[in-house]
C-alpha cells in the first residue's frame, strides 16, 4: 500500500496512552518518552483528556498479516458538505480497494450510520447526492457497499432518502437490517435507530426476532455485526443501553466482532459480554469507527471499562481482514498511518 498523501490533520491529535493487552508493545511503540512524560504530568494535574498534548510524531504500526483473507473496509459518520474529512476517507477507501484489487484480495465496504449530514434529507438539501456522492460515491465503493443507517439518516422522518439512495444494497426498503455472507463470514447489518428514530415501537422486537433467527440460520464460525450506536463507549454520548438486547442475542449466538459509529473517534475494546465483563472465550470485540468525515470529537474524562485503545482528532477507516477462523483489524488514518492493530480468533 503506497499512500503518501499529506495528512490534513485536524486540531487535537490525541492518542491513547493506555497499554494494549493484546499487543502491549505496539501500543507504546510510537509514543516517545517526551510525550509519555508530558502525558504523565497531564495526568497528575488532572488535565482534561481533550487537552492532551498534540503530536504528529510516531511511527505507523505494521498491519498484522493474514494472507489470502478477504478484507472489509469502512467507517461511520461520513459525509459533510464543505469539509474535507469525508473526501479524504473516501480517497483512502478507494485506494485500499484498488490495492486489494491489484493483489487479488476480495473486498467489501461497510458504513456505520450517519452516512450523510446534516440530515440525510431527500428534500431540497439532497444530502446524499450533494455530500455523500462526491466523497464515498465512487462506482468502486458503491458497487461494494453494505451500509447501516444512523440517527441523522432518519432526520427526514422515515429514512426514505437513505433507502432510496442505497436501494437494495441497504436491504429491504424501510427496514434497515439485513445480512450477507462475505469471505467465509456471516455479516449482519443492524438498525440501532429502531430504538430511537423509528416511530413504530414494535419494529425493535421485529428486528430482535429477525436477528435471533438469522443467526440460527447461519451458524457460521465467524460472524460480524455492525450498527450505528455502540453499547460501550468513552465518547461524548457514552454507551447506548438500548442496544443491549441486540448484544444479548449476539453473545448467545457466538458473534465475534461488533463495529459501531455515532461517536466521532476510534476506540477498540477487549472481548466482553453484554454486561461489560471481559470474556476471552466467548466475548464480543467491539470497535468504534465514527471517523468517516464528520466533525471529530474527543472522549470523556473517564474511560469506559475494557477500552483498549482510542484515537481522537483523526479521520480514518477500519480495515478488517476476515480469515478462516480468525481476523485482523487496523485503524488507518487518512495519511495512511496505521494507528492501531488488533486480532482475534472466532468462537
Ligand atoms: Zn449518530
């Protein structure tokens, strides 16, 4: 992968200084002693987490290889007209897909909701056409895309502009949840907005029943699920307790990885159960990637339990390499820098 574009970094480039239990050496590799000591002073003075020193120093991590495996690329909270973040992540996705294609790697693209700001409106604003198309609307991306809806995609009321724009690629129109198989994995795209934005309250139970049945019908060793609002988060919104029932169903069915947006930072968690207890045997690894182009945000002063690593102040996308019985993850910034890597085995 040759990505030499200069990063247009927003203010407040901040990274985690917490150790990475899975790759303890990697979490600290790129943090210089100077930054570490400044961060320690900051910690002792109880600085706000958003006031951590900015640094652009540090090395890109090396992606953990999984030869021959298929690749999924994506993020949430994407298209904003008049800013550069979504164009940068769109170009990154496109270049990663091109590199995969050259290497004969099969690829897919996911989105984690809030696809078009400010309101996914189909009216005079036409946010999808005006804002999403110029950034993530390339034929290469759109031909591989498997979206999920977010709250902003429902600002119009019914989410009609979202369903209209993505058509059959968003699953059955008006529903917002569907599944597909990719790279030997079963993949489920869910609609967290049934708990918030969808007016029919029975839709939440309908999705839960569908999910239970879908996972039963597809007893794949490896399963990925993604939707907009995270159950666990150190971000400004915090965890959305409403989606816990989805987690209960997924945990009982052996889902391996969950991806979310809504929070505008990157954060990876230890595998855990729906109650937030670390579970290395059957736990679900949750990763937040709300860094697709929307305004970047910090995290709260208190870090959520089992949070392994977070990056805020940088746009980027997640590359999830899905292999036979195992996976690798990499959070890649718009300058091509690999900020975080992870891995796991399916259960
Ligand atoms: Zn949102």
